[in-house]
RNA sequence: GUACCCGUAGCUCAGCUGGAUAGAGCGUUGGCUUGCGGAGCCAAAGGUCGUAGGUUCGAAUCCUAUCGGGUACACCA
């Protein structure tokens, strides 16, 4: 608890013998540095008008506060507004971030692409947002494990295998070598499209695909790496994983600690379902189901009447496997929001036989990425769903001669555009807006950071300030800087990177306002101001780091 | 039919654990320009917070109903 909070608790106790949990807010600048609404909350209990309660509190606080609080005012319906003295405000702005999650082990599962399929915008979004959430947790001291769960068996794989066989003209392993490494991803994608199309159209193809599906499961259960078809499967599966690896490297995101191909989770999942058959899971129409209605969710099949595990069972398997591997205190899984009801069923089932493990589960969701400029859908981007295409289009839209810089700005543009929106709903993505150098965009902040660096290059800043006294303009900047730690704290507890983007953008605006009216280099107050600029630049940079957005010092 | 998510300025979004005059960006209109990086700053116009009730001293925020959009509901993943 901060000094101010303690003071309020004492005041309420002494004056009214009421114990309160004071909630301090950061009000608009005209109201001071911190505000409390305790008087409003206590008014009813005390049977007094709020302002009268506030008067009593103010008198007590004025008499008992130390010098760190310069001013207490009553405003509006009965708010208590506090202003710090400049030294305390600067100390608040300079305070080290408190690592509140030290000792926690968080398993983050996101991105989750299926092998044998192409990465689309949903993967791009999750990769970027999941990466940032991981950084936020790490910044607060948590150990973070990144997991990636994807389908390497199932109908989609069988369809792709069918397409592959068409392209090869049969199980001709040697022909695979004719596909060059940079074409592998596209080649597999073509095969999948062909297979999916054939599956819908032709009955003979559909039957063949069904057989291939069984065969693929067989490669795993029989540990078959020898038969020609199996070799093709394993080879193309490797291609998929190296394609994913390149994708993550290109985005410069943290690597995954472990991949969980679906095939590796069935055993653990089946074991759990079978162990709880009769109690949690019941047989119905030849299948094994979880009757969710009793628990406020719906019924789902965990093992099909053909004896095959469904995704539900594999999900139980991955939950348990990850727990065994990393011994996590909390697991956060991100999926599209069409899975939210589904996930509730899985968690509800888990709750029935492993309450402790179920309690560690958390599900966050995202909507679909929409393209356009608001007026109309861009004809060029109207139907884009491929991740690679989005990156390509953004790179083309960035105006920079230097290829390395172009890359950094492109990454900044895409990441920021995704991160600035609250998790959960659909994501609006406008290429023009994302690369724009003005407005709430990644490149704007990158520029702001570079501009601050260029000021700092002209003279050396003091490392700290002793008993500073600020002008109004300086104080506004310091005040905004002082909000940083609590914003990051909130972003961590909410798993909400967009709180960081909003703050950084506001900070840059406050700085620009300051800089417009306050000369730094050559001014009488150069030393002090340079220290503020230095603090501002460091804050921007560390904020961009949490978002994993490159912050070049020169643009 | 049942459940979940969403509905805030022309457009795209913040704000939602109840609090002060509902905020940004883009777009529109006007101003600042011999500039430490103007990729900026200042200002104006623009809102029945989907609608109707309710709870409360106080509701964009909580509850109920309703309309509109999306999604999920038995052997796909």
C-alpha cells in the first residue's frame, strides 16, 4: 500500500471507525495527481452529505500528512484530490517497476497452427499478441513457457496427403526432392486446397481420403517411418514445422519452448477419459460423452463411436502434458472466440476429476481480422486471409529506402495495429492507417522514440535530479511518466497489451506538447529537461519492448 | 430454441471491478511555420453511449427486457 493509501485508511479509522479499502485513481490533470472517492462511498453509511464527509477527511489529512503531499482539495460531489510535491512526483516517475509475479510459472499457449496448412491472419494476430502477453508476464517476474499445439493428424492432413499424392503421381518419395525449400510451404498449401476440393466433390476421392486418415493415424500408432507413404508424411510434416519456424523468426517473436503436435497428446487424453469413464464421462449412442448440461454447458463427444479421440480429448491431453512438462501455476490458452463455448465444456469436464488443474486454466479469445479503411472494403485486401500476404502488403506500403529500416517499420506497423485493440472482439486492420506516420500507429511511436534519441545525442543528461522544481510544462510530462508503472501493472493483471499502446501514445502526445513550448538544448534549464527527455525516451523504449516493437534510434 | 460475445462521434477504436464536462486517431474546417527531427502543436464542428425499464446520492459501466450483428450447441478441428 502506498503512503497515501495508508493515510486514508488511518483517517477513516480515526474519524469514523470504519475500515476502508481506498481506491486511488489518476484523474484529469486539472484535478491533481491522485483522486479518492472514499467520501462518496462513506456518505451513506455515515448518513452525512458527501462533501461534509470530505471536509472532515481533508481537515484530518491536512493535519497529519507529511510534506510529500503538497495540496488536498475537495471537488465535484465530494472527491478528494491530491497533488504531490515535485520531488515526490519525480520519485514516483523514477520508481522501479515492482515484479508482482515472481515465482509464478505461466504456460502460454497460442498461435497453434495446424501442420499441412497455411498460416493465416488469425495465426499472425495470435503470434503477435501472445508474444507480447508473454513479455508482459516476464516483465513482472513470472517464468513464462510458450507452447504451441497443432494438428498433425486428422481430416485436414488426409486431404493434404491426397493432394500430395496427386502432385507426385503416387507415393513417389524421390519426387519430393524436386520441390525447392522456399517453395515447400506453397506446394503443401496447393496440395491441401486440391485435396479439400476433391473431398467435397468426388465420392471416390472422399473414400480415399478417409483411408488416408486412418493410414496417417497408423504412422503414429505403429511408429511407421519406413513405408513410402509414411516417409512422405513425415517429410512434409517437417516442412510444415520449418515453415512455422521461419515465420516466427521473421516476426522476431520469442521462440516456443515446446510444440505439441496433436498426435502426441492423444494418449494422455485418452487415459484421462478412460480413467473417469462412468463417473465424469458416460457412454451414449456408442460414443463417450461429457453431459455438460448439469454443469451449465453443453454435451460434447470425447471419443467417437469409432473409438477415435476428438479434439476435446486431445485438449485434455495437452493440458495434462503441459502441466507435467512445466509444472505451471497458471495456464493461459488463446483461441478464436468461436471456441469459447467449446473450451468451457472441456474445462467443466476437467473440473469434475481434477479441480486443482482446472482452477489453473484460463481462456482468452480473439475475433477475426477484418480488412478495410472503414469506408469500404479494400478491393485489394478484401479477401486476404494469408498471413504472408498481409506482411507483404504492409512492407510495400512502408516508405523507407533502407531495407533493414523498412523491415523494422513494417513489423512495428503490423504489431502495433494488432496490439492496440482490446482482446476479444474482431480486429480491424487498415494497411494505410497502420503504416501512417501520424496518428495512433507503430511508426509514429518509433519516430517519437528516434526523435527523443536525437535530442539526447546533442548533450549528456544527468542521471537523476536532486530536489527538482518543475515548471507547468515539465510537470505535465513528469506526471504522465509517473503513471507508467501502474499502467504496466494493470496490463499484466488484465493480460492487456492494448493498455500499453494507449499509454505510450498518450505519453508521446504529452511529450510533443511539452517539446513544442519548451526548448531543451541551449536553455537555462537544459540539464533538468534533458533528464526528463532521457526518462521519456527510456520509458518509450521499454514500452515498445513489452510490445516487441523494434525501436530504432534513427529513422 | 438455449448459451456466449459485440453494439460509444461520419469511419476505426479507448473508457466498462459504478463517480467529476463520455475520450483518442482518421476524416472535415480554421490557425501556428526563418523549426533542439513540423512525421509536430493549438482550436472548431461532430454523441438520445442500440432501445426501454430498473437498482443507486450517482449508470456508457450493474440488473431485466427488447432490437440488431456475430458465434457455438453429438461423434470436424
